């Protein structure tokens, strides 16, 4: 491989080869390396002499990156456009190093591509930091949609899911059901057993509610305080009632003592269950309020029970028990 630098550029060449960046040059007509800096061997393990053609470069790109990077670089080079590309380069011992290739296109007097010159930079540490930041961002996004205490969906996620499923129900003309439920006399539970036991109770109830649903689209969320909500897409009234009863049964199986309850010596639930096929003039908020009224009526009628209503479009937000 011959040296592309002129004899009077020895100082410049020494300067290039003392940097961490790896200089290189490819002859466009022959697609062969005219030069690659000696820094390539400490970084990737491949000797200078092993970089003969552009094919050697392509074969040492991770197979998941290869087609994208090679096609992009060829297209940009043919068009005479300077460019850069990030990819994982294979080392001689089988590892991968993240590389950023910065490419300058040399053209002749006719404007045709004559050669490519550039620098390879090791950006592994930068990529590692980027990946850590992305993971942190994903974690923060998950936290923003998860209830910090129980680990289930929070009110923000509930609002987002209901918006999507409401629109879907309007398009498909399939029923959408909602279950709002409350832990009976939870304030008295907290006052008697303490907030640590109260928090544990909320977590256990949340786990039981998640076990009550099986379909991926079903959403269980903490609505606020001791109140929870279930969004059940494509679920008719009878199926919604069965799921609500399952919630009561699973919480009952926990057998959480509640000596201060006025309805039982174990923890119980009150539930409001509503089903609707939403029309254009209906609103999700009115539906929530209607189901919340059913929950309130269940409490007024003695708690430890569910009250179900069919929500019709005739009277916006109305659920007839």
C-alpha cells in the first residue's frame, strides 16, 4: 500500500499518525485503500496491510449495520457529498467497536468522484453513554406511567388508554366497559393498622386486580388514593360483570383483616361497572362520571357489592342500573 502523502508533507503525516483518529484514503476507480493509518491496528487488531479493498472495510462492519452503512456511503460518494456514518466495526478477536467514519469526497476537474479521504473515530464511550441515557429515559418514561406505590398503571396511563380505546370503540362499534372500585372503609384501615400496613394493602389489592384480567389490552390502574379502575375494551356488560366479580373474589382470597370495617372483618370492595358503545356526542369524562355514580350508589347501598349500569347514548353519560 503506497503512501498518498507527498515527501514534503512528512510533518503533516507524522501529525496525522499521532492522533487517535485514524486517517485513510480510498481510490474510487479501483475501490482499494491507498492508505490507512497505523492507529487502526491498536484499535481493531487488523494490520495496516490487511486493509486492501473497500470490501475489507465492508466485511468488518457488523452485519446488522453493514447494508445500511455501505449503501448510504456509496450513494453519498457517487453524488460527491461529504458524509459521516456510525457503525460497529469487528475487531480481530471478535469484539465490536463503535466507529464514526467522517468522509470527504475528492473530485476531479470534471466533477467526478476520484477518491475518498476520511477519519475513523472510536466513539464507543460516547455510544455507551448514549445507551445509558436512553435506558434512563425509558425508565423515566415507565415511571411516569406507573404508580410509584403499587407498580401498576397510574392515572396518566389510564387517561391515555381510555382515550385510545374510546376512539377504537367508536370506530368498531364494539362495547367498552369500565370498572371503578374502592376499598371499603380504607381510612379506618389506615387509622387502625398504620400507613405502612395501608401501603402494603394497596399493593396486594393492585396485584389481585391485575390477576383478574388476562387480555393484553385490559388496563388496570390506580385512579387515586384507595380507588382503582379497569378499562376493558371490546367487553360486553355480562363479561364486565364477571371480571368485577373476579376482582371481589381475588381480593377476598387475600383475607386481609379489617377490624374497623362496618361490613365485614376482612377487606372488601365496592364497585361500579359501566358498559357503553360510544356515539360521536358522548365523552369519556361523562362516562367516567356515570360509572363513578354507580360506585357511589354501591357504597350508599351498604358497600361490599357491585352495581352495574348500561350507559346509553340517549342521555349523555347516563348509566341505568
